[in-house]
């Protein structure tokens, strides 16, 4: 019985040490990860549309997490929606950009881990991506055959972004 108690205490001490080490490592790496994610998003914003400044607004409506407003001088020229939705097997984070006239500008993927060759087509399928630079917010957006779950999830997020855009730009 003494041996079992001794082993249990030893295991408990090891667990406390391991937990402390993980907590310490997380406290050091979390700010770096956050800064890298912010830098990546800033880079994508500049790729989507050249602007003098971007203003960020945190929004928690459905799958919309942030809205970035792009300005040339004092004039708002675009609204860029960060949408986080769940695709076939992973969370998919994208930016949908809509100009001030209600026309799509671009779709850029921030992060995804979908099935290679299928779900990843949201980044590689030229026909799918082209519609985000040629269609307006009231036009029908096509999905990709073989990647229906991922593109349907994005469509849901897109619909929420369009509804928010219409509400904000009455």
C-alpha cells in the first residue's frame, strides 16, 4: 500500500512539473503566435486592396469575427470581412472583400486544413476564385464539385458578411 501511495505522489509531482512547463512555454509562445497571425492578416489586407489605412472592428455575428474597413484618405472604399467557419474537417478562416458599390473584390484564405486536392481548392481553383472579383453581392456564388462541404460553409459565412454589409450600408 505504501508503494502505491509513493508512486501516486511521484506521478502527481511529475504532472505538476509537466503542467508548469507547458504553461510557461505557452506564455512565451502565445504572444509570438498572435503577432504572426496579425502580420499575416495585415499582409493579406494589403494584397486585397491598396489603401491608406485599415480600421478593424471586432464583430461576433455568426461566423464573422472581424471587419476591416479600407480607406483612401477619408473615404471608405471597401469592407473586408474575416469569416471563420467549419469546413469538411477543419476551421476555415478567410477574408471576403466588398467594395463600396457592393461588388466583390477578392477572397483570400488566412488558414485552412481541408482535404488536399478537394477542400484546398478554395485557394487554388481559379474559376471559383475569379467569381470573387467579377460578381456583385446579389449574384449567385457557385460552389466547387467535390468540395461542396467546404464551399457551402464559406457560402454561409459569405451570406452573413453580405447581410452585415447591407445593414451597414443602407
